[in-house]
């Protein structure tokens, strides 16, 4: 596999978030959730306005995710922060529907090459899953 750029990684993450969320809620709700998350985060990461999510369930030849190549000029640190926020915001937007191992499933579905590039960007999905489990355990202990 050749060098992965920001748009490749971002498209793969978004596609997998939609697929994974769609299995837990429904495809339409998953697409809508990701679209809302992206719009929320545009204020923090203005380069996210270069991304268009289209509900293509009933439209032939419509791309689900289209990303302008300008995204490839964003430095990897900022792209990593944006990816982290996209994943976490999506996860919490889904609430209990996401399931306990949402991030672990995402990591498995994304694939090794993408996970490696994301780690270089500062996004470690294994660590994110562990942090989520610790937060959940802490909440559980606090309630008792």
C-alpha cells in the first residue's frame, strides 16, 4: 500500500464510523450523527468544512464521503487532534447504543496500515479504548 495521506485516513475513519454506528442504530441515523458531529467540530477545526457527508442510500452514483484535497495540507498533529475528537464525539453521541467496545471494533475495522498512520498522528485507538474503560469503571465505583 502506498503512502496514506490525510484524506485517505479521514475517509476510512468516517466510513468505518458510519458502518459501525449503522450496525448499532441504523444507517440513516449513523450518517446523520456523523454529519452533525462534523458540523459541530468545524468551529474547532475549520478544515473539516472540506468534507461532505451525503446520505446516499437512495441516490445512485452519490459518494457517501467526499473530501477536498486541501485536507492533505493540514499537519498531522492537527489532523490527529481532529480525528480523536471525531471518534470521541461520535462515540458519546451514540451513548449506550455504541456499546462497550466501540473503539476496539473501530480499531479492528480500520486496519493495520491506517492504525499505524493514525498512531503517528497521535491517535492511539487501543489507548482510547483503555481510557474509556477506566472512565466507565471510575463512574461505576463512584456510584457504589
